[in-house]
């Protein structure tokens, strides 16, 4: 599109504005730049009543157009050629036009005197300047008639520009305002194109109506309606194509307000190839456009997982990697992503497969987070079954083994949650934090997502080479931490117990990590210091023992239970409230038996080991006492202190080689060897488990 921008200007500028508006080229006036620009700004305000287009015709009046004529006179001319072989009768009409009834003059009649004075003052300044530049002048140039004719011509051009049907093509931009010049220009372009299509459609309707009047016989109503519908369909298609082009221009100029008002208009039905527009908004880092697309109902799952690719395809993320993880985006200077890619490629680092992206996340977040990306639904299920992340249903597994095609498909809600998670992580990895905030508002488990963002951004902060980029990473990491804190505080206001469960819940969507786990790894101290997290850690520390054990009486009770090896703990230690039994029916477990389940009262008294209830409760209390983390810690400390004392005693007092009188080593030395062996086995216990799983 072409736009004319007027800065200051003289009388030739008025002529240029006139011809541009005639050619449907919008004009932007820079208010405050002086002369012609300020002149048009003033007169747009003086003639503000013309802005109400409904009171005036939508067609512009030409400069010489006249709105009044005298009555028509008809006559037949006479001819002296009586010998002519062709004889005919012709009737001529004579119309007398009143030049004083110029249409534009009629519209500006009450402004005529003032407009002339203001325009004369503007033009006289230009004439004086031109006279000083001329060496000689002729009498013709100084004639009053010629000067008057030029003035009238310029006056008519000004009237043409200010008339109701044309003035909408003029926009005013004030240099002292906070408005964006790009938005002003783009708004003018959109209105100009809209006006163009309105005039085009009206002209076509008039031309068709005139043409239909000549038809004999006249077409029927159904035929007329068919032509009208066909014409409207063609016009609508052209307008939609124009809207799509303007939308792309709006994204290039980042003019979201104008796009919402004049292009989108609360609907994506008028946009051709809206999926490509969404891709452009993503790769162009345009969060406002992405938010508007999502609000208007665009579905990312249909864009990235076409034809049910999420559950049926063997390479579900093919389009995702091609469009969003291009080599140019991965190696961009705006992100530190390339610093965390382990690659032997000489050409450059890239992310093209799910394994490569999983490896990057393992480095950035931590290896405690399970894989997030899989090539197919079958691969995801096998991985989760291998790690025990989903329950094994024998009957279902047998049916699946017999009929692999009957594999359960993910629900639409799960697919949507997955793609929003993927887009959020992509935005964080590419350092598009404002866009990540848009995706965060459409996600579940926002607290965990925000904490993962802080972890990644803090990793970027350590790799950033210069100050501004480092400050940006630090600022964004702080924002996401504050966002997580605000969310958990709001949850705590509604239900403090459930808020404690939220920070300890293993979230499958993010690799079975917990909020507290990510916050501790990311060193989000302010999040961990929230009352909710403090209470959750206290609950973990005591498990099924009542968490309020701070007074001296309770501390003494815990010590008695510790030194009695838990046998006296049921009589002195306070436990959580037992489950309530209704209608003599044992309650069901509300949480899974593995992991942290302190908030589930079921394991305090159930399942029943024996029928005698008091003895059953006694056995459960002993078990819960020993399962508390505090008791385990105390036992570890006592055993370690005993080992140090025993080891010191053996080395200092009783470390002697066997003799003929004493053929074997002392029992204290045997006990020391046993304790050292047990500690060694405990150290290699966890690495051994992981090696077995990887071999499987």
C-alpha cells in the first residue's frame, strides 16, 4: 500500500494531496510541522460536522460538479439540403447550467469567507518567497486575473479534500502525543481499503442495475437474487484476501489495536489461511496477536497435530520441529539455547528430534524430570510403564497385546494441555517471555510451569555474555517466581490443606516433578519461604505424626518413642486424626500408596492387620512412627554416632592381630566391619537400581 505523509508543505503540497485522495491514496498529516499540515489540521476541526457520513452522500463531488440546471428545451434544426438522399428527423436538447451553483461551494458556503482568508494567508507566504527568488517578472505573472484563477483552483482542491466523502482518507498525527505513527499510518490504510471496497461494490451494483434495465424482457426476481448472491460472494472473497494481506502487514508493523478494530473484528472467519498467520505470529514473537488468535478460537492442536497425528502418527512432532525449532531460531543471539546443546555437528547445533530436545531439558531443568517428548503414543506408554509412572492393568495389557490397533487414544483435553505445555517451553527456550505469559494463562498446573521457567532462565543467566541480556534473564526469572508465589498464596486462601498437596503433587505433564522439587533445584527461596511450602515440608517431616510437635512435652514424647524403638510411641506421641468410618464400612484410600500421602488419613488405621481393633491401631502407630522422616533422620544420626564411637574404640583400644591364645578377632571389630559393609551397600544402592532399569 501507498501512503502520503505531509510534513509542513506549500501550495504544491495541496495539489499533491488532492490528486492522491482522488486516486484513493490515504494521507497522514503531521500536526505541528507547520504551514499546509497545520492548515489541514485546523480545517478538519472547523468542519468536524462533516465527519457524520450518514448525513451526506458517500460519493465525492468533483470540483466542477453543478447541482442545479434550467428547464430543458427541445427543438428540431432545419436544413437547406433538400436534395440529400438521406432524410431524417433529429431532436436536440438544450440545457442551461448555472455555474454559480457549484456543489462544493454549496457545502462550504458558511465557511467560504473564513476559508478564503486562511488559504490566502498561506499562499501569499509562498508567493512572496517565490517573488524574491525571481529576477524578472512579466505583467502576465502579476495580473490579478491569473492570480485569482490560481487561488480559486487551489480553493476548490481544498474543498474537495475536506468534503464528507473524501475527508476520511486524511489522518492526523500529533508529534506531541503518545500515539504510534505506525498505527496511525496503518489505520489510515485500512480505512482507505475499506472505503475502496464499499465504493467498488456500490459502483458494481449501480452498473448492473443500469444494465438490467436495458434487458427485454426484464429478468425475474430469482435471477436477480442469484446474480446478487454471486456478486456478493466474489466481493466477500476479495475482501477476505485483502484482510489477510492487511493482517500480515499489521503483524509486520505490530499494530494489534488496529488489527482488532478493522481487520479481525472478533472473528477469524474473514481471514484466509489463518494457520499460517498463527505461525507467523509465533515465529515473529508477537504475543498480542497470539493471544488474540487463541481468544478467537484458533486450535493449536489442529495446526501442529493434523489428522490426529498426536495419537496415530509415528512422528507427531515433525511439524513442530520444522516450524519452531529451525536452525536459525536455535542459534539466535536472543537466546542461550545453543550453549546447552551437546552436538558433534561441525556445521552447527540444532534440535530436530524428540531425544535432542529431551536431552536439552535434562541439562536445563535436571535429570529428575522424566522425558516430555515422544515420537508416538505407543512410545510414550511404553516409557511410562517401564518407569512405573502408570498403573499396569493386566486385562487391558492382554487386550492391547492381542489388538495393538485398539490402543487407547489421548483425550482432546490432554492433547490441548500437551501442546500448550510444548508452546510454553518453546517460548521460554527462545526467550519469548511475553509470549510465554500468554500460553501460561491458558494452561493447567501454572505454578509448576512458572517454576520451570525460572530454572531455565537462571541457567541462561549464568551463560549470558553481557549485562543487558543477563539483567533481562534475571528480571524475567523473578517475574515467573513472583507469579508462582501469587498463585500458591491464592490457593492457600481458598484451602490451605489442598495448597500443601499442590506443591507436593507429582505432575505427569511435566515429567512427574513436583513444584517444591523444582523450586528447591532452582533456588527459588522466596517461593520455598511461603507459609504453604513451609507447612508442606513440616507435614513431610512428620508424615502421619501430628505436625505440631514444637513444645517441650511433645519433644519429650518423641524422645521416649525414639529410645524405646517406637514401642512406647503409640502411648505418648500425638498422631493425625484417624479416618471416619461410616455405616461400618472401611474407608477407601484417597491417595496413591506410593509417594507422599500424609494428607490421606487411610494409612493411619487401615488396612487392618488383625481383627482386634486396639491392637491393629497399635501396630499402625508403630509403623507410622518409624516411617516419619524425622524419626528416620534421628535413627541415622544415632547409628552414625554409634559407628564413630565403635570405630574409634576399635582403633584406639582393641585393634590387635589374632594370637594363639585369642585365635579370632574381637566382636567389636566384627561389628565395625558389618557396619562399614552396610554403609557401602547403601551408597551403591541407588546407582545400581538405575543401571538395572537402563539395561532393561
